[in-house]
């Protein structure tokens, strides 16, 4: 019987101990019998998914988890990865930048997602921006929800500093505008700042936003660029691990990583990249994908979104949904088959600080062919006692596949 491999990534799932939880983390507070089964019957450890010198982004962390050292393969920003997921054909000389539709509130960075604006509304706004301020050298591309892309021609530079809007909530726009790392980057930052300024009037007056205001919703009244980079070719997942794989996610970044490394991208109806995602659908589509693949990765954004919004109850609920509606469903569906399953976050997104950190994350791997260790729960503290110890993120795939691990 052929061994099948499954990885479930709960984005931002790990956290810090919280006073309101009597010193527990959301992962410790949540009811997670399926995760605990994997830990109890498998082996645990801690994983350092973000190498020294890198910001703790999901792009860096998930590349590492999938076996790609960011120090070698990182394109410099998430822009090129997300562009690939949207089918944008980038020239190697072009710069791709992630673009949020955000809410500006009295000169400060408001909601990074404009109240999770719909894809349909956002598309209209992005197309209007492209029409009004796009040029032959600057092209806006609509994505999904609040997440979009702007592509700059070869005359511009990716050597810029652009802070993610979820990291600078309630801070002045004027103090956090893009800056150049180099002389070439300075010119690009000035262009981006001009686009930000021009977007304010265009978006504020647009009928889509006027309607949102009338309905009591946040207007998407400013663009915010970040995550600039250029294409970087990488070896395929199959070349690296000699197995065929697939990936399921509701966000463009993970889909872009999948396209980049040659994993099959599986679109699940109702996979939103938010708290209301189709959990059962992700589980069912993953098991179906294993009929034609050896490996499948399921990425769930919900805990990360709850962390960024500081919503403790929602984060606990998201963790429990991953456990009950994905992991338990997979464990039941794979009963009687040979399989290995891993569960882990990509990075912490503590609700107390509403942003990512570089702390090592807990992970557990259960295989029908292998005995486990003595850890009996899946938590940050329990994982410290696991036989895997502390590992670098790029070791995870070999541990999952039981190669050199």
C-alpha cells in the first residue's frame, strides 16, 4: 500500500500565554482531540520556520515548511508569489508588489482589509485605479478580497521598505510611507507614495465606497503597497522530493507558492481565506487529491486573521474548527490506509500584539508505520518535550517523509 502524506498548516495558530486564559495559550484552551491524537500517537517538536534576518512573514515561513530555504529561494517579497497565483505572467525584470485596499481613518492606518471588502467590490475599485493612474510602466491587477497586485516595469526597483498594514494599525500614514533602501529604491518609493496619494481621492469618491458608507461598512479609501520582489526560479517539489503533490488554500500567497514549486493548486468552493472558510470542503478535496498525488498540504488562514484582529474567541474557534472539521474528518477518512500526517502553524500571530513573531512553532507528525514519543497533547509547551527537539523549518519535509530525520 502506497504511503500518503498530509500536512495541515493553521496559519498563525500558536500564541503567547494570556492572562484572560489563566496563563494558557489559545491552543491550550481550545478543544483539540484530533491534534492531541496526532501528538499522542506521533512525535512532536519545535520548528524555527523563520531564519535569522528575515521578517516573520507567511511567505518565508511556508517556503521553509515546504522544504525551500528562504535564504536561497526567497524572491525578496510576496508580490511575485501572489502574482503567479493570479496567472500574471511576470518578466524577470518586472517588480511585483502586494497591494492592500485599506481603510484610512483620520490620517491613520485603519483596517488592513477595509472590513474584509468583497472580491466583487474590490475588483471594481482596482480596475478604476488602473484606468485612472495606471500607465505603460504601472499596471494594477485585481486579486481576491482586499489582496491585489501592482506590477512595475524594469525601470523601477524592488529595493524599498514597505511595512505591512497589519503591522502598523492606527499609526500615521505619513510616518509609514514606503522608503528606498538604495538610490534606485528611493525613486520607486516616491512613485509609490504618489500612487497612494492619488488613490485617496479616487477611492473616497467612488460609488462602491459611497455605498459601503451608507450601509455602515468601512470604505476602502487607500491603497497600501508592500512585499515587493522579482521572479526567482526554483526547482520543482517533485524534483526535490520525488513525489507528486497538491496544495489547498484560500489565499493567493499560498497558491502562488504552489504554482512556483509545481504543486497542483486545488480550488475548494467556499475557501475564503477567512474565518468562514469551507473547512469540510478542504478536508474532502484533500483526500480526493490523494487519489492522484502522494502529498497534499492544507493551509488554513483563519487563526491568523483572528490574531491580526485581536479576536481571542474567534482564534480559539478557528483552531477548534481546524481540529474538528478538517483533522478529525481526515483521520476518519484515512482509516485503514497507510498515511503520515503533520500539523503545525507557520508562525505565531499572538492576539496580544496582533502581528507575526519569529518564535519557534509546535509541530507533530503521526505515521501509521512509526511509533511516537511520550507527548500527549498538541500545544506550544508540550512540543518542547518531543523527541524531535528544536529543528530548522527546512527540515520539516524530510521529517514528514522520514528521510534523514
